């Protein structure tokens, strides 16, 4: 795992949203979970969504939920908006299964707007209704081998089985991310064969291998999703974007002293005040 690549992408996420992170010295597995959230945010920004952070009352820090413990109201979430489409991204959210009353905790939950409580209540459960879960992502610090794929398909089967049905007419819409397996390792040859079989069976899932590389490449441009395309395609697109940006700077008017004012901001970036320096981001 290239921790620096993920850390840099997280720092960029913090700068884009003019916020700070509230944890230090996270373990690599926790770093990957935060990176997964950043990757999902980048996916929606690439498709033209505006993203904004909603922090718990009384704090201006992005408070990350890194375990199954704790009430969602005590942690931050991300709001995604594009036209009439509005939804939220939450970390480590408990949700009821799609077949029974079993409760599962997903690393990144894509949910309908306003369905996760922002205040604690003594009544009722803070577990999300399955119908309010749009999609989700799971992060694993592993090579993608056959049994990991089988495990992920089992998770989808229990939580959102609709994505495994052979229904050509089914479409999630709004450029939503299908259930995604995020992994730091590469695909084994056997796993590649299995993925081809999944494709023939019309499984609507995403497998993002070598995610540190994917996330780093997508972070270089506002219109790249770490979940779309091969790694070589992402790297090529990121390099092309950087080259175009460099050319734009070189061909700009020599009288312009501060080129930052004429550079296009990241797509969908909300204006929430001054930009934080790296020293102010405690990560």
C-alpha cells in the first residue's frame, strides 16, 4: 500500500472542501476506509455533482467514523447535489439487510437525503432502512483473489440483491456508483476470469483494484472517477489533464502575476471560505 498516495488524495479532499480532519496516525486499514470515502466523493464530482461536508453540531472538523461503534449524529457526512438529485455519503453506517432483519455495517453508504438522523434519540434504532440505501462500497487491504470476490458477491446478495439480478432494463440512474469492492492489491489471474464471468452474468458491481494508484490518478483531475476505466486509462487521462493545465499556464498573458485566479477550480467545489494550508490539516 502506498500510504502517501492515499494521504495526498485525502489532503486534497480536505482542501477542496475547506475542512480539517480530526484524526492522527490512522492505521492503514482506517486510512483505506477514508480513502474509499474520498474516492466515492471524487466519482460524483467527476459526474458533475457539487459536494459539501456536513459536520456534527459544534465542530468544523470532518469527523470520520472508523468503526461500527458510535451514533451517526456524532460524525460528518457528505452531501451530493446535481439538479434535483440529492443524496448523502456516510462512513461505517449500519443498515438492515435486503432479505431479513440482519444488520450490516458498510464502509461507505450512499443513501437518500435526510434519512440518517442528525440528532440522537432515545426512541427507535439508528439502523438505516434497506430501502433508503442506494448503493455502497467496501474497502479491503488485500489482493483480489477468488474467495474475496465470492465474499463480496455474498455481501451484495444479502444487502442489495437487485444488483445481481439478470435484468437488462434495471438502471440505477443519476450516474450512481454500483456496489464497489475497493482493494489495494491487484487481481489474480483466476480472479480476472471470475470477473469476466460476473460480467456475462450481468452482475452490476464494481471492482477497483490497486486503489491507491486509482485514487492518486483521479485526484489529478476534476473529471476522473477512480472507479471508471483501467488503471492505464486513468493514468493517461490524468497526465493529459496535467499537460493541458501546464500549457494553459505557459500560454497565459505574461502580465498576469497570479495564475491561480484564472485556473478553473475543481468541478463542483463549494465555496466555504479560505483554503486551509497543509499545516492546518492534522493528518
